[in-house]
C-alpha cells in the first residue's frame, strides 16, 4: 500500500486546484465535467492511500453521458420574454457532447440513461463522446497560468490516463469541495453565456435542472421500493402511510442518485437523520438488503434511469464511513441519539 500524501502535498493539491479555477481557460463546461467525473471515480474506484489510479477514457466518457444527459434536453423557465431551448455550453457553437447525446436521445425517445446502454446506437454515441473527452478537456484541463502543470494525471496506455500518486486520495479527501467548486463555476459559465439569455431571462438557481434527478424518477423509485421493501420505514421499521425517499449515504456527502443507496423513510426519521450517516444497526440492515435484493434494486434503477450497481454503492459507503471514522464523526441511531463511527463500521464494509 502506498502511503497517503503528506499534509504539505494535500495543501499543494488545494493550491493548484484553486489556481486551475482562477487561471484556467474555460471556453466550455467540459473541464468542470471532467473534474466531477475524476472525483466520482476516485471515490468509487480509489482507496485511502497514495496509489496511482488508472482510468479509461471510456469510464470518463460514461460519466460525461450521465452528467449531460438531462442537459441535452430543452430548458424553459416559462417567464415572459423567454423561450425553451437547449442551454449552450460553449462560447462558440454548441458543445459536441451535447449534440451527440441530443441526437441519440432524439433517435431513442423515452429511454433512461441506464436503458440507453442497451440501445444499438449507444456504442457509436459513446465513441463520439470519448473522442471529444480525449481531444479536449483531457488535453487542456491542466493548462493554467500560461503553462501546463500535469499535477492531476498523465496519459498512459492508449485510451487511458493515470491519476498521479496521491491525487485519488486528495479527490476523495476533498470531494465535496471539488464538487461545489465545479458545479458553481459550471452554473456561472452557462448564465454568463449571452447565447443563453433568451432561454434563462433572469432565472435564478439552475442547479436542480443541471445536476439533480427529476422528481418523476424519485417517484418511480418510491413506488417500487414500497413494493419491494413493504410499507415500512427503513430506519424505525414502523408502518408508513406517506414516505420520503432517503439517501442512506447522505446526498450532501455524495450528490449522486444511486438506487441501491435509496430507502423509504418516515418524514420524521428522514428529517432527524438529515445529513448524517446511519448507525451500525441501520448499516447492517442496508448491507443485508444489498446482498438479498441486488437484482430487484438494479431493475428499479433501470426503470428510473439511476446508477444501479451494489458494488459501487458499497464502495461509496466505505468511503463515507471511512472519512467519518478518521475525523471523529458520529452516526445517527434515532431521534437525538448518535454513536461514534468506529473501526467496527469499516469491518462491516470490508475496508
């Protein structure tokens, strides 16, 4: 196991990340998408050490498809003086990734991003996205301040990159910061593009449209979870009439909708748990559910268009609980009742 980067190396990472945003040339939103994709993959495929992390361009391109899937569709505010349209994400012509995904969605209307993988034209669309990712953001992300500083990754074998030693660790350690900075700059880039003024008008918050799953998708999940798990709260195990779809690993910690991470909860339990991790009895029940109901949950994810891999959900949980354990975090048991996240949690998760 490679040693984790030193505190000085972590500060150097943060300093260069700040410079990248301040001094980089962002003519399109691709670089923000690339940073988000790298951070996601570091959480899902990396480890809490300083090892390099090889990634294929196809893996990154698949993340681009997910990130731009909703954004390839028209957006409208309904305000007087505006008109619905696909938001322009390049200072010149529309971004090629948006065009490729938009054309694909037009040829296969009504399918979810999960179902898209089975479409006969998906491979061709993904190849186009991969080509753009390889030629543009991967080539230019690390250009800032008038020089090239390959502090994040290097090209390796054909069709792949390698995150440098310590970078996957830093992306995991500072995941929330990377996400927040990338999303905020992405939104600002779209708002400041004059080509979008006719669509946006004086619209405020774009974050839900750009990054959140639709309420319709969550409603689909809620309906099917009720059939799968029964009409009871996942946490208190009491019967429910109305229920919230809750992120077992909090959305504020890892802002991705993964179907294996979603459970039904009483609104009161959901509000009480809020943005904290769940305590060991809940974790044990969740892990058992992953094992016993993996196929059923994957099918629900396919219908709702959500990521549906139990292994990925478990790795994200291991990352979240690992971070909590190392910083003295506490986990929610029930209303106003918490317990320390200890190494025994990590043993349950196999980490």
